[in-house]
């Protein structure tokens, strides 16, 4: 099923819900809520404390009868975990994969806050994409419990399955599957209406994760960013990743440097996708997999490349 792409709570049937934050670009992520008998499980928190508190107020019509007992973080990026401390104050158990937990640090919070204060084009770009969010005052709050592989949770008498598929988008990506509802919360394994970004990869592994979703008995998929979707959107994102992997590999084999490769790829049908500048990280990821000895620039350097591709002038 699909739901109108508007901010707020969406009832997806079978006791499952989504909290959507259009327009799905940098930081505007989705959360989920799965109810059982007298309890519920939340899939991901949001990018700052105010957004998370607003969501808790907005879902009260559900949680008054089904209090949140568990939060599952699908991965470690801040727009899916920075609101954890708000839920932790209600004695909610937080669960994440081991690789995701390792990255849910105070340094991750503080580095984003510092990024917004940075001078120059990269700071301008950071303020452009992260301006609406407040990172100061957030206390990093990691999971109470971790898992690897596949884990089953009981939510008021119904099974919810956690399936670790990272590294892909990040090192610790997890799918949250509700078998009796034929519903999947995909986290950032699925971006709809925007460009995915492979912070971890390899792209082959991400493509395999999408293939796994396509093989699952699910009818409704809540992406990490974008509207509630189905398998057509999974196919579409898979095609983008296959395209980038193929184009980057060709250029690597032809001896082009990574910057030359990025500059020479014609995105064609994908050029109008929002956040198209993420191509920079995706090509870099392919090169790193083909040459493991290659230097791995930090996220600030990568963000500078993305900013340049999206029209923010580089420093002289």
C-alpha cells in the first residue's frame, strides 16, 4: 500500500504505522511504530530532540494504548538515532546491530554541530542541508542491547524480525520485518525520491540487500527517506546502484582517477534526482573497493566534493 506523502502519522494497517518527514532530503527521515497487545516498538528516532518530541506527541493516539517499550535503530546515522535520549528517558529498551552501536558516539553528534559552524563553501552547504536541525545539547545515546545476524523480538505477542544486511549504506544496516503484516521498515537501505549514498558499501552488498527485499513476502515498504512504497521503488533504486557501480568500474579499469571519474559520468535519467551530488561518495566507494589501499577521506572532505557537484563553489 502507499500513503500520501505528508508530514506526520500514517496508519498502514495491521497495527503498523509510519511517521513521515517530507521532503526526505538530508536529515528528513522516517520513523515507524509497530503495535502489539499493550505495547509497541518504534523503528528509529529523528535528527534532533525537538523533532523527536513532536513525533511522540503526534503518535500519542496510538501509544496511549500501546506504550513504546522498544526502539530499534536501523543504523547509526544521526537522523535515525539522535532522538534516542528522549525515548531512553521513558525507560525504553534500545536495540541496534553491533556495528551500528559502535558508531553512535558523542563525537558523531559534536562533529555535526561543528560542521554547521564551519566557514567557507562546505560550511555554507552544511547550513543549507542541516540548517533546520539543532544538534547542540544532544547526548549520544546508544543501544542497551545489540545483535548480529537475525534477531526476533516479541512485541505484545507478535513477531518482529531484525535482519542485519550491512555493511551497505553504513556498517550496521538493519531491516525491520513484520511478517504477519507483510510490511518492512527498510531504514536507509531504501531511499525513495532521492539519491542513495554509500558511506560503507560495497555497492554489491547493498544491491544484494535490495535483492533480499525483492525476494521477501512484503507488500508495503517504509523507506528511510521518502514516501511509503513497494517493490517498484526497490527495483528503481537497485538500477541506480548498478548503473553507478558499472560506470565507476569502467573508469577505474580505464585508469581514470576518482575525481576524473566523478566528473565524466553522465547521470542521464538520474541527473534530476535530488542530492545528485552524492555521486561523489558512491564513485569513491567503488574505487575504494577495487583498490583497498586507496586513501579514505573523512566525511568533511566527501561533503566538500558533494557540495561542489551541487553548485557550492570550492575554496580558492
